[in-house]
C-alpha cells in the first residue's frame, strides 16, 4: 500500500511538472509570434511560476477549473473550446477583441481544442486574488499589436531617476512650497540629461509600461516602479512625480487617487499614480520623475505563518 501511494504521488507531481513546462513552452511560442508581428513594441513575456509544491499546484489548478466551469454559460453544445476560451478571457476583465487575439496567438503556436482552453485557464492562475501565471503579459502583447494595427501612435516620454533630483523624503516639503519650483534652469537642464527614454503605445498606462513594456527604457522603468495592487488604485507603489512643466497637460488626480497619494513615499504637488496616467499623443515628450522610495502597505500586514 505504501509503495502504491508513493507511486501515485510521484505521478501527480510529474503531471504538475509537465503542465508547467508546457505552459512555459507555449507562452514563449506566442510571444515569438507576436514579436514578429510588431518587433519594435512587444516585449518578451515575463512569466514566473509561484514556488509551491507540485502536488498543490496540480490540485489547485483542478479546483479552479471546476469553479470556472460552473460559472460559464450552460449552452455547452453550441460553444467550441476556442469560444469558451474567448468567453473566459472576457470574463476576467479583458476586451473581446483582445480575447480573440489571445486565442489566435495560441492557435498560431500550435494549440487547439481542449488543450488551448486548458492553457488559457492555467495561464490565468488565481486571477481572483491577482496571482497571474502569464495571461496578463500575453494580453498586453496582443493589445499592443492590435493598437498599432489600428493606427495608434508610439508615445515617447522621459524618466528622471531618483538620483538625478531631490527625490528623498527629506527633500519633500508641504504642497505650499515644493522644492521643484525652486530649481534653476541650469539644474533642470542637467537633470534632464540624465533621464532615460521610454516608448509605449498610446492608451497604455505608465504602470503597464513598467510591467509589460518593451525596450531598454521600459526595462529600466520596471526596476524602479512596482505595481503591487495590479492597477486597481489600492496602493501607492506606482507613484511617480510629473514634471511641473507637464502637469497641466497630464492633469491632476481624482479624490480616490489623492487618498492613495497621501500614503505614498514623499508625495509632491504634482504626484500621480502610474496606473492612473494613461498615455496619449499629447504626452509625447513628457518628463516624469521617480521618487527615491516606495511605501507598500502590504509589507506591514501581519500575515499568519
């Protein structure tokens, strides 16, 4: 009995391991296909597997599939697995045109039928609690390809790193007197020579550029900007400071965003959350500044061991 149980456990772990390898392989294939469609904008998918026990992954994935099956339409006979995959991607919050693009990308990589549907669900991970397994990155790549094909423009903006300006908590003064307004023209010129360039398609938020953007600039931005709440305005980790000369173009925050900015590291009079600043062609040439640190409330929540 003991040997039989050990064999079953070994088989289960092998299945979990195989599923993870398949998911990584097809994500790479999809990214490769999309990159050929738009090589200057799309970035490789930054896919990661959460460090859990293989047996737990297998069981957890199965239970998620069961719950989602119950939530879908009962008209099973009229829907193909590809249709169900599109419906599922839409149900987790994405546009239908993007959902169709995701399914087409997977089909181009060689997947079809129930295997494609299973892959989409697996990539979504535990989406209910923000634990994505690759779907968000694939969605971002597909969306960028579609946006470019529909004539949207690439916006260029400049990012001043924390060590190029007075970005610390000690430098932040109340909104009545922001030290940025005391900068001389010479200081501004010197500061901007140290900015790095970022490119992204209009319609993308600064936070999404940090998470999924392509190119060296977006990669550098990713090193500085965290997006702990997945862009639902429930944290301040994507806090950026709009250069005063560009603040009127970008506009100020709404009240809910101001509440989060009050909790940000060294907020300034032109602070914004990166998830709430969506790029438009009017932002071409914009300058933003990065604070020296970030406050993440999640770090102070006493989770049980």
